[in-house]
């Protein structure tokens, strides 16, 4: 019987003593050295974001909405989602350029059990593969663990290889594929799952801080050491 087998080494999961419900996101800004996250709004962000996004329609391929061919339709979408509590949308404004050129959100927020996810990531070409993009995600993850969350998730279409590579670069652990998880834009989606848990974050956080530190970038803004090297140094991996 399974109960008496070697596989059943423990009957229950480890205790979580004195657990308290986590706060829900309520911040209006999060600021770092390279980027500022601002609560998404039509007046502050719609025009800049539409102008940045229209450069490449491919950024909408794995999102359930878009592309938005005109500013009015994009502004209508922003207005519909801007004040939602879940997903909790933020605009991304790099310090180097000053213009909003990306969107990110916290979603599937479960304060009672300490689980939260990053999603609706839409980085315009000008934001992709920059220190600002990495720091934007760092700020969201850091807020969540500082607020007491135990698990931070990243999910994407299993065919979205750039997103999967980004999750792995950022130190998320791959957990598997949920087959035929949903349908969007009239097509199937198998969903790839990734996560970071609270016990992993302190070492990963030190790696992010090391990577984002000014001496890690040359005069042209090129990294000297990749994030993977900083993670390996801090985690022993």
C-alpha cells in the first residue's frame, strides 16, 4: 500500500505557523535606478504606449487582445483595464528615455495563500533586452516577496519561446506544461508554468542587485556580467 511505501515519507506538508494574509497591491509607483512603474492610466500613458507598440505587431502574438491599429482603440482598452484590482496594471517608464514603452501586471492574486503572478507583459521593441525591462520585473517580484507572498508565478504559451527563455534567465524554475489549458484568439494554448518561491528569493535578489549595479554596465550601457552569472554566483548553481 502507498501509505507504507518509501514514497510516503511524510503524511502532510510542512507547517506554516502564524500565517497571515498578504496585502493586495495598492501602490501607485515603484521606482528603481533604470525604470519607474506607474499605475496605468489613459491620460498618462495611452498615447506614448500606442506609439511605442505600433512599431511591431508581433508583440501581441501571445496576448489575448491586440494589436490595436489606432490610438482610440488602444485608449479604450487602457480605460477598461486601468483601474482593475486583478490584474493590477502598471506602465513601464525607462529613466533613459522618459517615455512609457511597456506594460506589466500582477494578477491571479491570492492573498489568503500568498500566491501571485506576473502577466500581461507587453514590452515594446525599445524596452526589450534592456536593464529597464529586467528591473521592472525585479521591482514587481521584490514587492511581492517583501509583502509576504510565498510564491511568484510566471505562465506563458508553451510555444512562446522568448517568454520561456526570459523566465529561465530571471531565475524562475520550470514546473511543466498544462496541456490544452485554454483557448485564445481561436487557437489552443498549452501553458508553461514557472515559479520562484520565498526561500529562493533572497539569493536571487542579491543576484539582481549585483546585475543592476551601475559598475556592471559600460559607458554604452552594455552589461559586463550576464544575469545568469550573477545568479550562479549567489546560488552556487
